[in-house]
C-alpha cells in the first residue's frame, strides 16, 4: 500500500498508551501516524522512543512518521483533515484547557471527515464533543494494556495491549456511521497482528466494567496512600472501602441497564497481583503532585447512579475527598488564591 | 501550706498540655508535681521548660518539682501512692503498649488512694481502667487550651487554658466519690487563678460536643491534607464532608441522650480562625508520620451511633480510611510484615 493510501492518524498524547498505539498502527502498515507530545517531546524528537514491549520486543530510537510539540492547526498549515484523531491524554475536565478546545485546531467544527477515538477512561467523556463537534463520530477505546513511561521517551509495556473499540451513541448521526468507523479502526489497529483489538457494539458495558476498578481501587489507593497490594492487606481496606465501593458501582451499572456479574468485584480486586504492589494511576498522580482524573472516573458514575436512585454512600465520600485533594493541587500550583496567612500571636 | 500537705500529683506526658497543667498546679501551691517525659526528657531535665503563655507570661528554665523519664514503680521505689495521676499523652489503643499497662507501675490494681485524671479526647477512654483498676475513680478532663510544643521543651500557649473536669461513671463506686474527687481537683488546679477550671456533673456532653470537631474536622483534614482554613475554602470540603459528618455526630449524640444545639456545627467550623490555617492534631500527626488517635475520636462515636441506629455513612468511610492510614504507618514502622515484592518482568 502506498503511503498516500494510508490512513492519516493524529495521536494526541504520546505517553505509555499513545506510544504503543502509534507503534501498533505503524507496524500494521495501514496508517501514517503523527504524535503530539508535550513533556517528552524533546526526548522523542531527538532520540526517538526506547520501547521494551511484551508484544513488540525491544526497539531503540523508534519514531512514528511525525512528531510534533503541539496540535497542528490544519487550516493555517493547509493540511488535509486527519482520518482519525486519537486522544490518549489524561482527561481532567475540571482543569482548563478543555480537551475539545485542545484538539480544535486539528478538528474544525465543520469537519465531517475526521473520526475521533477516545482511548481514555470513565463515563460521559464523549459528551463535550457531542456539543463542540456534533457531526464527528466519536469512538470509545477501552485499553487493558499494562504499560508505563519510566522516563521521558522510555516505555515499558509488561502486559498485552488489548483494546476494545466501539462507537459512542450520537443522537445526530446514523448509528451505522459510527459502527462502520469503529470496524475500520479495529482493522487498521489490529493489522500488525501483535495486539488484540476488538469491536464491541455496546461500549457502556466495558466502560462500567473498568469502573469497578477505576472508580473504586484507584481513588481509594490515592486517598489512603496504599498501592493495590497493600490495600488488600490493610485493616479496613477491602471490607471497609473497596468492596462496598465496588458493589455500589455494580448496582449503579445494573440500574442503568449494564449487567455486570457479581464476580467482577473479586476479579478487579485481584487483577493486579498483590506482590507487585502496583500504584494505580491516581495514586501515582497524587504522589507526583499531579491532577487526578476523578471527575470522569468517580464523579460521573456517582451522578449516574444517584440519578437512577442508587444509594452510593461510599463513592459519595470518596468523591468529595478526591475533589478536596484536587483543590489542594490547584492551590499548590497557584491556580487558586486564598487569603493571606495571619499570625496567631499578633491577632 | 507545707510541702508535706501538698497533693502528690504525677503527670504522664509533659508536652503542650501536660506542661501547662504542671505549671498551673505548681503555681496554685496545692500540689507537688512529678512529670514523666519521653521525647523531651533530656531537654527539660537539663534546661527546664521555656514557656510563652497567654495565661502565665514568659518563663525560662522552669521545672516542675520532679521530672522523670519513665513511670515510677512505686512498690520497687517504696514511694507513697500518688493522690492524682494525670494522663496527657496521646491515646492510641490500637498500638501497644496500652495506657493502662503504661501507668500500672504507679497505680497497682489494689490501690484505693489514687484518682486518675484523663485529659484526653474521645469517647470511652475510661473503659480500659474500669477493667484494670475498678476501684480507682477516673476523672474526665476536657481541655480547650490552645498550646503547642514548637521544639522539645519549648511551649507556646496562645489560647487560654480552660479545663472541664467531672467523674466518669463507674458502676463499682459510689457516684459521690468521683464527684468529690473532681471538685477537689478543680480547686487544686484553679487555685493559681490563671486558668478556668470548671466542675461538670455531666461529662458526656462536653465530650460529645468536642467530638463535633474531633471526629469530623480532625480526620477530614488529615485525609485531605488540608488545614482547618483550607478545608473551608476547598471544593467539596464543607458541604461535602465537614457538615454531613458533623450532623451525624450531633444526631448520634442526641440518640444517646446528649442534646447538642444545631449551632454547634457552625461554631466548630469557625472555631479555628480561617486565616491561621491551623493543622489539627491528626493532620499534624500524618504529616510527621505519627500514629493518629482515630479510634477514640472517630471509631467510638461511630460505634455508639450505629448501636443506637443512627446512619453514619460519612463517618463510616472516614473511619475506614483512617484505619487504612494507621495500617500504612504501622507498616512503614515495621510493626507489620508484608510478603516481599516481586518483579513484574520476571513473573
């Protein structure tokens, strides 16, 4: 296939997930990939990626077709529209700029050519795009990869890349359009044969299922400072926090029509081997002083569950604590100003 | 009054509260005080206390009658029994040794002379002594002092010492015995005229009232990492966490027969001036990697409230998080052993 026939793909976010997505797409030969990088731009632009991967082996100085340090402005640069724009960044809607404004230079609101692929966690992540880009098909990507960027441009992938792709419901588009784009994307992504990329017609099930981990273990570990191994050993951890929270998610999912089996609770508790003592993303973020993805992972399922009458006492408290922790990070970073401190003795 | 007629008082714990208690008692002239110190023993034994106090002014190199680095064994040392033993240490029943075993060398179980005074927070703190020392009157001390030990032996007291004293109910003693001891203690403690020490016949009311702060703001600040000023400013802080928790305490108190006015919630929210950004004790302890007093401050009122049928969803989650944080500190200090870490790539 000549380069001109390849699909033109933009990946925004070239960290642990985005780099492996770029590699899969390029290896398959059906896509030419541009990756937009931020913190690791200099490292990757100069020396390429170093990738140690259970799917792909060891690669040194690997580069996708193009790397950039900002989202291209396709009108100003007179570029053709992308076939697919894949988002693999963190999704933190409570901290500006919004993701939809971030990608808008590459996706004008009139653009009917491009399909958006959100390889991000949580619920209702498509909603901002249904408003800002109502004519754009938006695909759901649920990634089950185990991958980490151990330093800028150095990726260690120690668990297989499995990706579930389907179309988010868009009331303004024919359902067939999204499904067709999803199936095409599955073909392009899976072509290299190194990965397991599956089409799913019902994207909500895999999203709610992953929330059993992400709305529960993830914030509980972040708040207690314990990794997924230690939280299983700690007093009050499993029976006091993790199981009650997970049962609330299973119950909320059922009430919105997503049937999860009860065994999913034990499965998610054990999904990280205890003795690896893995820090889930929110704990890693809190330790680094980064913002946490608590709104889509915790706030949205909480709101969905409460809207259908499910009591969610554990998630409610976890949510408000996560919100206060996010406020703390905003204040530490100077995004929020507070009244100056007074001295007790001179009061 | 000759020294021989003075009451013989032992204070266990000579930090911010214990040092001012010792000073008050000695200033009044009706007590001869022995203070048992641990972390600050060398500083105080060599140079005495430096005290900057809104009640007493500035004192340099001040010493109580005696200082010791461990609880005296009155039988071995052939000492007369103490009239009062005052406990001003932290109370952490989930970490050995227990306080009752700590003081037992100075208070044999057959001793009918000594009265115990617990200037400590929380509920049911007298219970272990009703078992270990059933014949000993136990007094409740609720301290409303503002005082801190800024370095070993250096005490800054920036808010007046107000102390509420009453007798805990002991089913094996005549009620009059406890009340009489409480009134005597109030006289001795208040004699110096620098403090406000009041007798109260109902000790549960002041304990539950203080829990509106201590079971709520204290763990919420410790868990979110926010001080009492910032928690009032933070998203989700007051309405999401502090007020719901405080209302649960007020409701539990009512159900056990302690009527608190609704205004106590706003009073406790505002009791620390916002712009001082004060860290309550549990937050200070978490920051220092110390154990937290979560069982008596949070666990006991939670259990009491649940036992009388009060729904306590906020306190329940806060309690289990506090428990997990305590486990983390135990593990960090080597009190708990966990399976060794495995390496993901060699699994």
